[in-house]
C-alpha cells in the first residue's frame, strides 16, 4: 500500500479520501504516538493537551469535529483555535506548551481537497519516522481512557488569533518601554491578497498594526472560495490592483498562509527566490545570517545563487519541500531558508514557513532600505527557466536509465556555468518534471524540449 502521509501530511479529496472516519482515526493514533510518556520531557505535569486549527474550507467543519473527537477520546484536552494560519498553529503549539498541534488544510490546493498535518511539541513538523509510527497504529484497538480520563474540547478562536497577531507584529515592532506599539510601516501603502483563506483576518490586522495602509482583496471566505482565482497561485487580481491604486507593493498568500509572494509597484511578480535573497542580504548586514548561509531547494533559480555568491552569502541545497529545508536548517544551525514557491522559514521567529511573517519582514526591509521592492528584487535576477512535465513514465528510472543520464550530462556540459538542468520525479503522479535554466529563454526551451523527448522515449510505461 502507498504511504498514507505525503510530503506535507495526509491530503486528498475531502469526504471521499479524507473522511471523518480517517480524521477520527488520525486523531486517535496521533495522541497514542505523540502522547507517549517518553516524549514528555519539558512538559508540565497533569492533563495532556493538544491544539488544532484549520483553514476556511467548508469540509474543515466536519474534519475538525472528527479530529477533536479522536484526540479527546484518547485522553487529550483539545484547544480548538478555529480558523487560523498553519504557522499560527505551529507558534501556539510552542508557546502554549501543548504536546502536539494539528492543522486541517490543503494549503494552495482547490477547495474540494483538504488535509491533516501534525506538529510535535515545540511547533515542529513531524519527521517521517513519527508519521510512520502514527500510520502503524491507525485504526487499532487500545486501552482508551474512561471517566475522568477522557479529554475536553474548548474553543478559543479569538484568544489564539490575538496571541498570534501579537507575535507577528512584535517581530518588526517590539513594544516600547511604555508599552506603546511602534509603527515601522507607517506611510507604506500595500495591497494584501488573502486568497479567501486562513489569514483573511490575521494578515490585514498585523500589517495595519505595524503602520501600513492596507488595501485588502479576497478576504471574504465563504467555505467555497478559498484559492479560487486568488492568492499566490492566481496573482493576476493583485497585480492589477497594485497598479490601479498606486500602491507601493502587494503581497499574496495561499489558503493556509504558510507562503507569500509579492508584487512590485509596476505589477511585476517577485518570487520566493527574490524574497529570500532580499531577506538574506538584510540578515547578513545585521549579523543575523548564521554562517552567512541561505538554505534553498533544488528548484531555486541559479540566478539567486550567483547573486548571493557575489554578496558573500553561501547556499545549501535540499530536496523540494519546506520540511527538508527546516531539517537542514536545524542540522546546520542556519537561520533562513525556503523555497521559490514562497515558503520562507525565518528561524529567528518561527518553526515553519509563515507567509504573514514574510510579508511583514519584506515590507520592513523596503522601508528600512529606502528602496522600492522593484529595486531590491533587481539585485536578484532570475535566469530564464523552462519546466515540462513528462507524464506516463517510469519516474523511478529517471536517475538510473543510462540514456537519460547521458542526455542530462550532455546538456549540462553544453550549458556549463551559465545554466543547469534538473530531472525530478513527481511525489504523487507517474511523471517526471524536466527543468532547464539558461542564459536565454530560447536556449532553456530547447534544452528542456530535448531532454523531455529523451525521458518520454526511454521511460515510457
């Protein structure tokens, strides 16, 4: 059987694959594994506690009820934080000192999908081994508590949201000694596209409290419109709004607000690579970029790496997925990392990618630098890139087939230091992603097309 947990929790079509029964069983299994006495070091004695949150999908209602039921039946008191960004759950899991956290969200996926992912004590995503442990006991009978051993469920949406917003604002605007709130973003006119998702309240409030003038779009979730022609996967509305309102910049979030992309004053997209470059340089200048190193994935543009190298900033590369970025950051003690898609992990303030935090720190850098976002992003030019998905192939043979590897070597030598090629098997489908970067778009297209043909011919099912 395929593994239940994917690259970011359990995800699928709600009420077909991700059912109330599965959510109930996941809650039951998670408290067994994560509530094990062997992992209670540093936790207070007494009742065991968990925290859950969700995005705005209509299916989140029944899934949250089922997940809470599984956890509370397992003896955990559950704090239901309601609709709140994924990084908000990670933060609250840490500061409220609960044993575990869970998020019901399918991130940037369409509304019919949903997902469940867990955070361990401290607010960190689970390693594969812990997910495997949960899957191993899923649906098993065990000696469940009774009587006073059964857990309660409390609903604390307002308190949880306010705690999280306070934290976000404090990252760029710590309270003055007299407890007044600084306004570092005063005078900054921005547009925020909330994707009708989990940060529809959080991001506008945090940005305004930091002093920005915020024009908000797609912040009226109805359960059905999350990510629909909105947010980081559909930025066209944001681009038009920035230009129409003479805003300084715009920011776009996905459904659970763990990622952020930006738009400059001319409506041009500023991707995650450029955002990471801007923030990495700022951290280096402030002496806060550990080992002068940024952690990126194999999908980050070569242009970012070349620009950072000229600035004296090293890059460490991981597989695709913000969990792998974080694992490398923790292993090496690094303070900043992320993905081209807009997941940015700032370990000074967070344990996972946080779109609203990224927006705040990016806006703050625009103000502090005295430059426009367009000027800052121009220091991190992107090499032309082409990506082709080759379907219906033996994806696992992409790294072993001799003819494919020979073609990769040939194209790599042709590009030299001016570009690169990458073959990446899909994590969920029988396809191989072929990517090429080169000095010109024409060259990138040609290299990608040649490689895609070899992959299709050699690996056809």
